[in-house]
């Protein structure tokens, strides 16, 4: 039985970790730069309790940006398994939105890789 077009496309996306790395980088950059934009706009009048939320979330966003850039494949898969243990509906919806941005980025990276070879 032949695989459907969607199944072949999904298997192509999961063939290597470029798609997952793209998703993680986009999500992390949205979190990090969104927080930076929100905090820096109101910089002088930030109250101290705000930093208890901003610093951990900013560190999480920065980690989500740096892990896909610098982690080797084995460790990256381990990080993915660690993060896959829990998930909520908002997180799933956020990653679905990120996925629509990551698919063209994945295609562009794969095309650039082919052009370099």
C-alpha cells in the first residue's frame, strides 16, 4: 500500500532534526524577544517582582534558542524527550502556529544544503 502524500511529507520532515530544530529556535526566539520587547519598553518603571517572572522565562527562551543551534544530534534528541514529557493545550497550539513558520524555514535550509553540496 502506498503512503499518502501527507505521510510522505511528515516522514520527510522527521528524516533529520532540522525541522524540530527550526521549531524550537522559532519558539525560543518568540519567547525571548517578546519578553525583551515588553520589558525594555517599560524599563525605568519595572517593579522588582516582575523580574521573578521575566528572568526565568527569558532564560527558558534563550535556552530554546541556543539548544538547537549548538547541541549535537544525540543530546538534542534527549532534550526533546525531556520536553515531551508534559504538554498543555496552549503549548500544543503555540507549536502548531510555530510549525507553519518552521516548514518553509526547513525547506529553505534543505535547499541551501543541497546548493552548497
